C-alpha cells in the first residue's frame, strides 16, 4: 500500500537527518500521511515537520527541507515538495498510477485486502436481542454494523467469529412464557389475563394461534406449571427461528448462537464467580452478593446476586465474558450494544481486568437510536399490526440493500433518521440507487464490448493520461486505505462515503470519456481495462457492506 510506503520513507529520512546531525535526536512522533484537500499540493502530505518542531524548537519549514532532501523517491513518486508552514507533499507518477489498473485486475476479489490481523481470533457479538419478540428496525442497525465489521476484519487478516447471545434465562423469559400461555388460553376461549410484566404485542396472539394450528389444545391438559414451561419453550424456539429468518433477509448470518442458559448448565457461571471471589472481587453485603467494582476504579459496586438468590443480568454477562476470554481464548472481543447499555461498558471492562485480561481486548460499540420517516412525516407505529415497526416490514418495503446502506451511512454513535421514501427512490437522490447504478452502468459497458467482440486483455493502460481517467484510478487506489481505517476505528460508515465518492468519480469519467469507440480501438481497450477495474473495486466495496452489485437496473 503506497500510503504505508510513504510513512516508511518519511521515518527513514527523519532518522537519517537525526543521525547526520541535521535534526536534534528526539523520539519521533507517529508518522502519518494524509490526502491534501487541495489537489494542487499533490496526492499525499505529511505534517511530521510540524510535530517535530514542537519537540525540537527548530522551524518546521527547515525540518521539512531537511527530511525531504533525504527521501529517496521510488518508482511511485514523481515529485516531493515542501510547503509552508511545514508540510512535505508527494505527487505520484502518472505511469505508476495507470499500472495500478493491471495490478487491481490481477488481484481480483482480493484487491484491497491487507494482513493486519495475522490470524488473531476476534469474536463479534451483535444483535443479541431478547427472543421475546420480533426484531424492530433499531435492531437492524446493530446487525448491519456487526456483519459489515466482520467482513472488514476478515479482509484484514483476522479470524472472525460472529455470535448471537440468546438471552434465554431469567425473569424476562419467565414473563414471555406466562404471556404466551395467557394468549394461548384466550385464543381457545378461556378467560386469562396477561401478567402485568408480560408482553402485550399483537405478535404474541399470532404466535399463540400458530401453535394452536400445529398443536391444538393439548397444553390445556397439562398442569399449569408444566403447560407454561412446555408451551413457552416451543414459543421461544419459534421466536428464535423468526429472528434468524429476519436476519437472513438482511444477509446477516451467525457462526454461533450461544445460549445464556448454558452458562448455568455447563458451570461457567459458578467458575466465574469462584474465580472473582478468590481474587476478592466478590463480596457479600446488604443481603446480596456484589462485584467490588470500586476496587477497580469504578464509582460504585454492582449487585451480581440478589437477596432472593437469583443472578442479575450483570452476573450472566460476567460468566459469558469468562467463557469468551478464559475458556474460548479470543484475542479480542467486540460487542455491539444498544444505546440503553452505555452504562454497562465500564463495569464489563472492569470484570475483564479482574479476570487478568487487558481491558482493551474488550471493545464495545454503542449503536444509537433510529427514527423512521416518510419524507417529513415521522413513522411511529406499524401499518400492519398497529404497534411496533418490525425489521421485516422495513426490509419488505425498501429491500435489504437499502437497509444496509442507510444504516451504514452514519456513524454508530450518532442517532439517525431513516427515510423510507428516499430509500425507495430510483434517482440519484437515493445514494443506494446512485452507487448500484454506477456498477450496473459499468456492467452494461462491458456487455457492449463483449457483444462487439472486443478483447481488451492486451489493453495498454499507459494511454490513460487524461484527468478524468487518472482521477478514477486515484479514487480506486483508496480502497485499501479505507479498509485499513475501518478495521482500525471500527467505523464502517467510511465505506458508504467511499462508495458514493467512487460512484461520483465514475459517473464524471463516463460523461467525459467515451469508452467504446469505433474510431480508436487502442484507446477503447485501455479504457475498458479501466472500467473493468472500477467495476471490481466498486463490487468489492458493495460486498464488504453486504450489498449486491447488480449487473442491470
């Protein structure tokens, strides 16, 4: 990757300047290169001299000149210039740029991949919604964030495992069982009340009717405790199957569906509590059992076992992370949680530290709320059921690709509006349509070339010398950098921005450069190579976002 090579050249030159006495011997700051906002300054720029000026007291422009004079440019670099107040600018050679078209075509589907992870094991746990109801639109955001990050981390050399944590233990599941039994009785003409802490959504009635159609009234013959448990487990299995099916509509597939109940059945809960008690992180007070968070820098201690002996949600999470780090030995764990879990982050990191694991090995992304709109109108309830708006309804209306792109178009830590009407528009106002249309347009160009029998395998890319052509190549070359940024920041919205930028540059190229021309076969072949490479890069970007790359629209 050219960006990394420039970093290495700058580091070597700065070290050489220090060895020669041109610069004071101070610890070099992190060396970075960026893209100048003004293309007149070149393709890349570094502010290293400005950083060094603060540490050395030397004028930044003098530092820039010392470093730039010691850089030995490779075949990629055309010019190295110094600009006030202390930047080092790099301009790439046009012939090197054009050769990257062949490099991209040769790399194929692996174009953009970089080996950052070197096979280290990463678990991404996301969605993990209580299986007491259907997924709503907000859950889709976390689902798409998680699956996209899994694609990115896989492309950067990590061994990734995607996991859904099934909350199938505790009071919420009990309330779900009892609610379903009440609806089951009601649907069979028996008077029954849904418990005060129960689930009132119309989906519970639909679920009860579905079970009656399959099983009849046989649960009425059982004693109530047995009926509640048997019927509840059946309903829970159906709800999990529905969640799985809804996620698959979005292209979200998990490697592992992990049962919370298994933590108790298989002993992880007991092992985790014992380990923490041995380390004096668990104590008893006020009739309950507490995790002594304050001993690890937290503001307050947290209850793990209530006075009645029942474990809290926090206790189950402790056991779950014991299982992740201590038993399954993941090198890194990424959790994607909803906005209501913000306060849970620091205490979970404290738990990880208590297990002897570096807290930074646990990374938590908080996915903020989603507001649905139809243009200016706020959408509050489902047209179909009159209550919650399910994820399936949104996918059915606008399609999986639109869902994925729109959810990825904003950073996870910002609230977002999802405009259903915009997501369905077939115009350049809709970024999903705009990006996918660019791919379809490229595909149509290549089909035309095939129909005319043009074999562009021997196309001479050195003929690509105009600014529209070189601008397209420059934008294509950014994909590895974007992948690296997303892998480092865990912010996949950069992919959506890049996809729109690449589509814009391609559309501009298309309007200015005729690709298939009967008058110039040699240039036609060169440009066909370019559009084939652009198609590959755009398709890879769409793939990383979990979207389709349509051949026609």
